[in-house]
C-alpha cells in the first residue's frame, strides 16, 4: 500500500510539473514571435508541431517499451521538456525551433500516458485519483504565467531556461519512481481485442474529443497573441489569460471530482458543448478587458469537464488498446485547428481565424446529442 501511495504521489507531482512546462508553450510562442518577428503561419506551425509530438508519444509509448523497456522509454521521451526549452532559449532558426516544439510535445504526451497509468493503477478510487491528477496539471498551468512574467523582467530568454530546469526536475521525479525496465508481459499470448474499432460509439466519442482538443489547444495557443493583436489586454497582462483559463479549469475539475458527480454523461456533455459555443462566441467579440476575462473564465469552466467525462463515457470500450487509438486520433484536432487559424490569419485576418474555432465548439454539442440517441 505504501508503494501504491508513493507511485500515486509521483504521478501527481510529475503531472503538476508537466502542466507548468506544457501550458507555458502558449506564452513562450508569443515571446518567440515578438523576438523573431514570425508570421502567424509560422507561429501556428510551431504550436501544431507540439501537438504532433504529443500524438506521436502515444504511439511511441505503445511500441518502445517492448524494445527498450518502460523506464528507458519514459526517461527518453520526458527529457524533451529539458532539451526542447533549452533549444528555444538559444535557437533563432525556424527549423531548430520546430524541432524544439516537437520534442516538447513528445514529453507532454509521454508524461500524460505515464502519469495516467501511475495514478489510475494505484488509486483506490480511480475517478477521484485521475480528477485530482488533472487538477494538479491545472495548478501547474495556473502558475506558469506568473513565473514567466517575473523572469521576463530580467531577460526574455530566461523563462525558457527556467522551464528547461523544471523539465529536469520532472525527469528526476520519474527516474526515482523505479519504473519497470522491461514492458510487462501481463498480456503475453492474448489476442488484442479490437472489436471497439467496429463500435460507432467509439468513433463518435473520438470525434468529440477531437473537437475538444481542437477548441482548447487553439485557445491556449492563440489567445495571448489574439488579445495582443486586438489590444484588449496588452503587454504582459495578456499573458495572464492562461492563468484565468486554468483557474476556471481547476475549479470546474475539483467540483466534478468532489461536489457535483456527473450522472447522465452525454446530457452533461451536450450542456458543456452549448456552453462552450456561446461563451467562446461572446469571448471573441469582447471589446473590454473585463468582459474578455469573464468570458474566458466561463469558457474554461465549461470546457474543463469535456475530456475526462467523454473518456469516462466509453464504458466497457475503455482499454489500453482503445485508448492507444482514441487519444492519438483525437489528438490530431490539436494539430489541425491551430494550424488552420494561422493560415486564415495570414490570408484573411486573425479575427477570422479565431472565429473558425467555433466549429469544434459546436461539434462537441452536436456529437454529444448524437451519442445520447444511440441505444
């Protein structure tokens, strides 16, 4: 029991640090754009490459442990936070920065998979354990703009160096977890069950999470740049949009975990989708700092429960095999939408690009309604 508690705490700590490192990318990309005068298309490409790395980590986590072991896989991929942010602090070439965002994405995806297994396998109450884990991530995301703002007063590259150090700490935490050297043989000889691939509900939920990833990543990645562009929140004040968003996310996740348990999964998701759509529309037409902040907080609150509740809604479909397909496929939403916003911003306007993000918000609501009608 003592070992289980220790592994659970390892998952909480590592995911907290991952929250700091992963969510800081939205602020860091804005700093890099200002330093190097990148186009919106280049900025969107950097954000999308991080999501490519995040998705690739899911595939790598399923293949590499059988070849080099779980411990070596996790420590290799999670080193990406340290190496990637160090590259950002010193590189000015777009190609090197693209590589940096890619390996930061690998670390993000690996940390998610590893922490989910550590907490999910060692929590007496899995739902509560995973909810607390995601709250830890939100807590890390909540403080990162304050850390970056403080460091920017000294040097505009210091935040990347500090995030690289945070990546080293995360790597040490995982190293001390004493993960297995070889992949578990627990499923050896058993034929992998893939009946879920023929399940309509599986693909509808995958599409729903695709929309959630698209909408959320576009906001975390583009909103700082958008508010600067529109002069709604200027200077470092715009960087605190990330804190506002993750403050709403943290509160909502804690309420779902401890106060308001979800009873009708897809009815709840339909309401969340409707809330996301209306609040996002209000957010991008806001013209004053106060209204923009309030709408962002409310949007984050509405979006916070979509991913965990949707995954929970898979029911008996939930397995290592199904998640190995669902999460990477759904993760493409976080690649495609930020890239599309950048392309539209360059060719039309940033306002038009941000309005495009209404589509995945509507998608969450529509897909939830469709799933709720399935027998």
